[in-house]
């Protein structure tokens, strides 16, 4: 995993794990790998992983079971809450970036509708949604 400089690493790990849970790649009730295994996977210190897990436990996303490890909550309302938060953060980021380019709300709405329509019809090329502008 490549880490960004402007966000603490433990928070990026917590966000990564939350995305894995939201997407279903890590199922509700599933046991996470051990702290040591996660530290190796992310190439970070075990204390960094521990801090990420503590944050997720404090937010009821994970449950710690003494002697057995950390488990994803089975509370689907908690998972839905973090899913909604992720969606809102993504939309806000896109909105802020487009407004920084002086694009109006109406133009954003029209372009987003056009984009979704193209994606539905299969005409939207994935190559246009990724990579360099030039």
C-alpha cells in the first residue's frame, strides 16, 4: 500500500480496512489478520496498526475479543453508517474540486447525469475516467 504524506498512516490503514468492509471483501463477523500480519502486509510498525484498530474499535466497526483477535462488527447499521460517510466524503471531494475549477452546480449536475448515462449504455470509456488530463 502506498501512503499519502498528508494523512496519518494509521488513519489510512483504518480507511483502507473500512473500504474493504464496505465493499464486502471483508465480511461482517470476519476475523482480521493479527496485528503482526497486518503490520507486515502494510510494511509498518505494529504500533501503527494497533492505533488504526483502536480507532476502528472505538467507532464500533471492529470488536476485540480477548485471546482470539479482532472481528468485524455484525451490526449492519454500523457498516451502513460508514458506507454513507464514505459516499459523502467522495461526493464532497468531487464537488470541491469541480467548484475550484469554477464549474456551476447546474453544470456539475448535467455532466454527472451525462456520465452516468454513458456508463449505463456502455459507451463510457473507463480510460477517460483515469489518468492524466493531457
